[in-house]
C-alpha cells in the first residue's frame, strides 16, 4: 500500500509541475503579447504626435515666413534697414535656406517625412478648360474616347446645372447606377474624383495614383517652372515641352530658380510653349502638404490655403485625407533633405 501511495504522490506532483509549466508559459505569452501591444500603441501615439507637430510647424512657418522664387524661407524675417528701394536687393531673391515647393522630401519631427507642393502649379480640376487634364490622361495611356467621356462626366459633376453634356452624365445616370448624386459644385478634394461616374473604374490603380499627384482642386493651373512637375510640363502647348528642355528645367529646380520666362527660354535654348498670362514664377497661396512616417505605407495629404478669408487663423485646411503608397518609405528616406529650419532639429 505504501508503494501505491508513493506512486500516486509522484504522479500528482508531475501533473502539478506540468500544469504550472503550462500556466507559466501561457502567462509569459500573454505578458509578451501585452507588452508588444503596449509598444505598438506607444509607437503609434508617438507617430501621430510627430505628424501633428510637423503639420503645426509647417503651418507656423508658412504663416510667419515670406516666400520667394525658390520656396518658403525658414529664417526669421527681418525688414532690411536703410536700403534704397530702387537699388536694394529684390525681396523675392532666394537666400539658400528655403523649403522648396516642388514636392521634394524633407525630414520633419521624429521619423516624419514631409513634402510641400505649390498646388497652384498643378493641373486644375476646376474651370471650363480641361485641355491639360485631357493631355495628362493621354500621357497616362487612357484612350481618346474614354478621355472625352471622363472629362464630360467631370464637367457635369461640377457645373451648376442639370443639363447633360455630350458623353456626360447627370442625376439620372447616377441614380441608375446607385451612385451618390453630383454635387453641382467644384471638387473640394482630389479623391472626390472617385465619386464622379466612370473615374473609379476606367482608371487602374497605377493610373489613378499618378493622376492624383498631378492634379489640384484649386483654380489657376499656373505655369510656375520653379515648382512644376515633369508630367505637368508635358501638357503645355500643343505637344508639350520637349524632353531635353524638361530635363534642363528640372535640373535647375534642384538648387536654382527662375525669375522670369526669358530665363527659362535662355536655359532651354528654345521658346517654351507657355501662356505668358499664366506664367507665374512666384509660389501661389495654395499648398499640398504630404506627410508620411518613415517605414510606413500610409501617406496623409493636407490641402492648405494661405491668408484666406478666415476669422480663426492665417491659413485654411481645405481637405485632409490618407492614402496607401506603393513604395517603401524606408528606402525612399535615403534621398530626403534637411528642412533648413531649426524648428525641426
């Protein structure tokens, strides 16, 4: 009987040890998962704080620093003293510490990467003349018949009447497809294009992503060769600017600037097919801010209008949206520049 009792105690002890081992393993796993979740939440919180700090800093700079031909200055502005206005330095001449408004990347707060684009030099989705937009769609590989239909649908979506343009679509077509009815007003966000009939299904993801980088909901389509993109320049004139001239202009954008159209013509050695009435080499009051956390694939776009008729701040946030990017921001960070402002250090 003693041997049986000893055997029972041994088996019971082994079962208790096994149960304790399983419990400790389970408890360790729960603690590890909780710790990992806490670290993730903390990183997300810090990421959000860094992004908001970067946005707030850029809004402050854009509201308190003057702009010049090269972009947004970062040094504190001081009015020159005892300078003859007829012989003194032009107020728009760059000093070399600007944040360029051509969409290049800069380091923000923490691991944030930001880009500022003069939205006034992008192709406008507002107005009656969509010739440049149609040229852009052509460059993106959209067939002519589809281009004309997309443009007609956009016109009907944003005009103030319910009359159907040729190849267009109004209330009836949207109702038949169960889509949100046209607002009959200008777009307030580039992503609102997806609400326009056919724009969501006629363009593939690559075409749509490329299109979004080139268009703006602001008026103008101003031809600013200090901030224009390559595809934007390809839509000027009847056939666009030739590749050799575009390469020279983009090279000049890296660390130089243009003060007038004659300088652009002199650099390229040709007459640029630009409308003199639309050429404006000084930044507009419309900005597109792009924010992305290094290593992440989600990018935030913020549309900004400076010095609007706002009663609350010297800026206005027109839209804020988030999109997924198709590139690795960790590798892209290798080409990012310093912002030139002590506020980001």
